[in-house]
C-alpha cells in the first residue's frame, strides 16, 4: 500500500468517526430550528428550510429560563472556585506527605472515586434535610468540600509531586508559611491542572441533574437541567421546543469545553 | 487574602436571596402554564385582601412528580404550607400523620361551611371520619371534541345519552389516513391507558373496581362486566385502531394531537380547559362519557391540604379559607381550570360563562349524580401505577386482556396486603 | 520545618469524605434495618426489608435490567474507547479536532443528552428511524416498545465515552517508547505489537475503566431512563436507582429504599476492592 493512500483512508475514517460523534448534537440542533406548529416531518429531513429561531424565544416565555441560566452559572462558578481551592489544597498537602501516607491516600482516593453518587443519594438527602440545607445551593455545592471528585485531587497531586520539594523548602526559609507557599509558588506552577480541573468541575456543576432535582423546591432556585425537565413534562412531544431547550443547556458546556479542552485531552502531553 | 474574601462574598450572595415579610407561606401546585396562571391570579387576589401574608407559589409540572416532591419535602421536614392533593393520593400522607385535619378549622370558619360544598367532593377527603383537606373542585372525566373535525367528516356531535356503539361509530368515522400513505394522520380518540381512564368503563358496564369503597381489599375488575369493559377499552386500540398505538403515542402524544387538530375526541378532566382555550385553534366542546348499561363518570377532585410540619398554620388556613371562598373559587373557575366544589360558584356565571369555551360546561354539573370515586387507600398510588402498567400492556397489544386483568389483580394484591 | 502542617490542607477533603460518603453510608445501613416513612421516627425491624425485597418482583426486574444493560453497554464502551484511544493516540494533523469531537457527547449535560435521544430515536419522526427506513429496514419503535427500549438506551450510552477515552490515552502515554522501538527492531508487525505489548501494558487501565463503568452505570442509567422512558414500557428499563426513588418517594418506604441502596453500595464496594488489588503496586507512580 502506498503511504498516500493509507493516509487518505486514515483521514476518511477519522472524519467519519468524528462526524458520528457529532451527529447527536447536530440532529438536536437541526430539530430545534424547525418552526413550531408544523406537523411532524414524514421521511428524512435533516433541517427544515427556512430555519426558525422562535422555539428559543418561546422557551423564555413559558418558563423563567433566564433565571435558571443565571442560577446554573452561579452554581457552576461557585462550584469551580471552591473546587479549585479544596482540590489544590488536598493535592498540595498530599504531595508533601511521607511516601507511605501518599500511597494510602492514593488508594483511598481511587476508592472514593469509584463510589457512585446514586448509591448514597437518599441518605445524603436525609442528612442535608436534617441540617436544614435542602432547597438551597449548599447541598448541591457540598461535593466541593471534598474537591468535588477525588480525581481532581489526584490531578493536582500528580502535578505538585513533580515539583522539586526544594522549591517549597526554600520558600519556607524565606519566611513564607505553607499557605503562602501554596498560593505564590505551587499554584502558579499548576496552570494545566487548574485548567483541567476548572473545566471538569464546571461540567460537573453545570450538568448536575440529580442534585437539583432532589434538593431544590423553589422555582426561583431551579437550574437549567431541572427547567428542561419541567418543559418536558409540560409538553412531552413538542420536539422542536424540547430540542431548543436541550441546545440552550448544552451550549455553555460546549463553549467552555472548546476553550479548555486542550488541558484535558492533552494532559501531560507537553 | 483577597481571594478568600471574594469567595466568602460569593457564598454570601448564594444565601442572600430570601427576604423577610411579616407572614410568609408557600403554596405548591401542579399543572400546565395556563393552570399556573390561574393560581397566580388567586395568589395575587389573596395578597390584595391580606397584604400581611406573603405567598410563594411553587410549581411542579406533572402530578406524579408532584406527589414524589411532596413526599421528599415531608421527609425533609420542610413541606410547603399549603399543598394541593388529589383524593387518590393524600391517604399515604394522612396515614403518616403528615397532614393537619381541617375539619375543626372549617367548623370555626365564618366564611365557608361544609354544606356549601358538593358532598361528592368532600366525602373522599374524610380519613377515619376526619376531614383532612378542603376540596377545590368536583371535576370529572368528559370527552373533549373538535367540532370542526366532526363537521368535516359529517358526523353528528355526541348526543345526550350516547352509547358505546355511538361512540365507536363516531371514532371510526373520524379516524383517517388523509394522504393515503397507509399511516393514520387523524385519530378518532385520544385516551390514556390507565386505571383512572378505564374505571368509568367498568362502572358503565355495571361492574365495580374494588370490593369496598372505604375498606378495599382487592381490585375486582375480573368480573364479567370488568372483562367486557376491558375488551371494549382495549379494543379501541388493538381492534379498531381509533387510538394511536404505542409507537404513534410516543412520537406525538394524544393531547398534542388533539390540540393540534389531529385527534377528534380526547378524554380528560376539566383540567385541560385553560390550555385548550389558549392553544386550540378550532371550535371545541365537551360531552358526557358514552353509556353502556349505566351512565357513570369518575371523580377528579383536588383539595387544599395543610401539612402538620407547617410553621405557619394560621396563615396557611387563612389562605385555604380564601381560596375556597366564593371569591377565591370564582377566580380559579374563571380561568377554566376547575369545576368549583362550592355549589354556589359552580352554578354561577364564573363557571357557566356562555362566552367561554366549552359551551356545554353544564355537562360537568349534570353528571355529578353519576359520579363514582376511586377508593381512598394508603397505597392507592402504587396500586394504580401497577394496574395501569398492566392495562397499558394490553392496550398496546402486548398481552391478552384476560392476562392483564389477572396480573393487575394479582400484583396489586401485594399492596392491599401491606401493613 | 513548616509552620503549617501539610495535613491541614487535607482537612476539607477528608472531612468531606467523612460527611458525604462515610456518614451517608452509615445512615443507609441503619435505615435499611428500620421501618421508616420519612415522617415518623424509624422503627428497627431487623432483616424485614431485605426479606421483602427478595420476594419483590420489581426488585428482581430492576436487578436483571441492570445486568442486561451492563453486559451489553460496558464491553462495547470499553472496546470503543480502546479503539478510539489507539486510533487517535499519535499526534497528527487534525488529531486535536478529532479528539475533541469524540469527547463532545461526554460534555453534553446528561439530562439534555437523554432528551436529545428521545427525539433521535423517536419511532415515527426521528432522524435515526428515517435513515433506517430509507435503507429499507423496518425500524424498531425504541422507547415505545419493551423489546427495543433497552437497546435504545445501550445505543445512547455508547457515545459519551470520553472519560474512558482520556483514561486510555493517559495509559498509552505511560508505555515507554523504548519497548516499542525494541519490538520494531525485533521485526514485530503492528498487530504483534498491539497484542503482545500495548494491550498487556494497558490492561490495568482497561480494567480500571471497565469497573468504573460498571459502577457508574448505576448512576448513568438513572438520568437516561428517567428522561427517556421513566422505566417503561412495562418495566423494560426499570433500574435499581429508580426502584430506590419509587420506594422512597412513591411508597414512602425509606427502609426498603435504603436496603436497595445498601445492596448497590455493597456490590459497588466489592468491585472497587477488585481495583484495589489490581493497583496495589501503584502504577500511577510513574506520573
């Protein structure tokens, strides 16, 4: 086989794969642009022409989606900030421990990473309820206390442990306490981890569906995924409208991903 | 540390959303946007009359989720102060002691008294003889029909006293493949395959749904009458195809088809009116259910309940009292949402408004003497869900009628046995 | 040497793990042995909830569905993620775009993703069936039919595999280049290298992903099924998480709900212990 041909085949294959994975989103987007009130399409139609954006404005008339979007953003930003703090602290602390303690924490983290939220949500709900923390964002943001996900801690840990300990020690000789060392020396060296964890934490809180479903009661506190469920229950088969909602909820996640994807997809590559 | 101060400020922002009024209560409802608008009007009017009480309206779209939400809120110890609950769904809460009995409040009220209400709406809300909640409506299942489709097909509108046969003939004449591609584009009927929709057919056939209204121990829909009702009900889909099949229903549900003018008759309670008034672009009306051996309808009633965990019971009662006063019920009735449970309001212009659809609202009142209620039972929600799953399976042709009836009785038996 | 001890930085993490994992696990152990409706105080009843659960047909259905889903979805996802990681491992022109495209479905909020699939697999009007019909097939009714609903969920679960993709890319980077060079010098062809070097060295990573995927399917199926089918038609997509939800909030039986949760937790923990043995010698140390 000539190298040219094999390269061409490889690229064609790659393009096909990429297109396949983009298809669900493309179909959703196309369906959301179908004018409201038309009878459903018979036969294959990728995009109704001319497209219409009225479904998007209609959503904001039916439900306070602007409010939901603001809430989602508030939760996601708070979640990201807190996560960056706690995860980098834990990763930093872990990298300074003795070797045996490090391994023990590593195993603990992998263990914790593996436990699905659904195995515990009911008792977490009862716990938060007894503390009076339901119907507020505290319960939703609680995972940020433990760095949201042990994986995030490990990402910082792997970053910090590659930094020579002498760097931190010299800082302490200059009179910096450990907190200052973390702030002025460790963090600036952990830009890739900050970006990767920032991205993943944003997606975690932005995408969260079960916690708001469980914890939030007041409509003024709802986030976008719950708003979308609300819309679905009002009109189960109004497809253009529902797909427009799905696109609205998805778009910010995709944008943030596009901006920061390099940090995750090429982690440690450089 | 500027960063940490910023974060603290941010956290504060998260919690700083609640304001303090003198009295604050929350009121949880379910329903479509048009129904929500009706309750918003009620809350607004209440706020005018009682400026000292602030009401937060909490809205859950679907009734099934609404009940789950309420169960979760009760478990969290923080339910809304006023909740609307259907008579088929409140028993579990009453049994757990989660609801404040309202009989005593009603007796002391100078605004409303029990005899102002239709007894058919009040009775189901008595738990062990105690009135638990104050019903807002006495709705029942009716047939909504698209007059324009009837005209186009040359079919007479449903007449008073129409029979199952009349109904089926109309449904068949109204089921059409308009473009000749072999797929039905217009259905005669939209009917949800569930126990609440099926039950009136059993009564019409002369059968019973449970063995005892107040101390039920089993479903009894496997009688000859129940079997006949099931054959007819299921046959609408499996034999006559006048109702969408599972695939068609999932692709576009019957209510959307009706609102979009592609289904001629749709079975629903009074609940649909605000939405149809707003969205249906055609002339429509309501008719009583068709009859078989008997005339029978099914009660749909929701009531205002007061959770015992409410921290503001007096203010909550003031709201419930207002909502069930002539003034309050008139507001919600005018939206079309309810068939008022207050006899005076039901017979007033607010409900029988000749200028608002449906023109034949009187049907809801005329059929009250023929209304049957489903039993009040702690596990009724599960019983109904289980039976409905079996009915749906037969309805969509996945299992024979006798099998569905047998399994419905056998499986719901587990819930009747639970202590 | 330091005035602040490193362990201080670990406090939020460990406190969080205690409050959000250990404590709820303890609560669910306790409630699983009680009768509790969420309102009155719990009453200890011993093994009653577990005995009732053993007889509950819905519990059996939920467990069976879980097993069916896991045995169909997880192998396909692992193979898919592996294939993609191998294919897009080498940085070439366009790899950045391809990797991003492949990861994109993982980024979509799961509720929106599930909603999108209710449209994509819409039996009459959806694009997927339109294509199948165009190709001359008689397409299934997917979420409207108890025979094909599960398959619909499995198909939908095949796209968001970015996590495994990234894990395996990381695993591939951990294989030292010299091993490959040595193999090529020995004249091994591409498939021999794959079979005798890449796959064996990647095995722990594959196992990590596979087990995590099994565990996470308890969670992922909830949102997917909650939005697309609500467990139907006729319990065809009814999973343990929905059983917990129904027990707790529909039947108000928190005892039975906790019993299910405890079982899920135990199964999960057993699987996780497996990972512990796989990783006892800490392969991450190379990082």
